[in-house]
């Protein structure tokens, strides 16, 4: 199948949106963390009750929002200077992801509108193909050794070692176990695969509709 430049442009915009949306949704989907508190025994290992943990996590996630302006304050945790710097760096990354999500959403809508006007749906198939490749490859490599993947990720995105927390100076790390980040990563992959499946399914549905209409016209 041959794809036009318009197909590629639309597919790339949609790919960027799908990936950034999956990340943003997962980061702000607090029920995932609430469930992890009990599944991972975070309340037991941290020595804090679940409601206190949830409240502090709410402050932490609220801080990551592109709409939040202010400093990070966790009511029940002290924080070192390096810890604050790290969360500021994390916020900048998440803000970039959120901005990219909104921008790619607008571009995707404009491109999709033009494609649908001309009854062209190949971009849906192309989107599902190019979007699924990267997360599947990264997912397979990460699942082989998530600990190593976790370290590599931080070395790529951070120019310092402030992400290596000491529980004595930054006890917040006690409520952010690495296993939770693995669960978040899995959720991101699942969302991407689900949206890719929807795109692929829509493409086949539209193709069948076009073929059926052509046969009726003949």
C-alpha cells in the first residue's frame, strides 16, 4: 500500500498525540497509585497511613500539571535541595509532554478533517503501524530488565544524579517504589496498544463501507 505525504503527516501527528496522551493520562490517573498503595504495601514500608500517602501524592501530581504555578510543598515530607531540583526537572519534562499533547491534538484534528473530507482513511492504518512499533520494542527491552531500563531512562533525561534519592534526606522516595513506575509504564503501553487497535479497526470498518458502497453503485 502506498501512502501519500498527507497520510504520513497525519499519522505522525496522531502518533505523537497517542504517545503523549498515554503518558499524560497515566501520570494523572491517581487510582493507579491508590491501588498500588495496597498492592505494593507502600503504607507498610513507609510507616504512614494510606490517606496521608494519598494526600501527599495528590500534591506531587498536582505540581506536575502545566496549569500549576508555584513551588512544590509536601505537607508530611521534608525535602533536600537536590530533591526539589529533581522534581522541578521532572515538571519541565511533563510540561513539555503536555504542551506537545495539546499541539499534536490540534494538528491531528486539522489533518484528519482534511483527510475525511476526501474520504481518505489510509492514515488510520499507517498511524496504528508506526505508533505501535516504538512502545512495543521499548516495552520488550524494558520487561527483560526493568531495573536497568529505569537507570538508562534517568541517565538520558537528567544531567545529574539528583534522581538517586536518599530516604534520610528525601523520605518521599519511600512512597514512590520502583515497582509503581513499572506499573505505570505497563499502563502506558496498554493505552497505546488500545488506541492503535482502535485506529486499525476504524480503518478496516471504513474500507468495508467504501467497498460496499462501490458494489451498490455498480
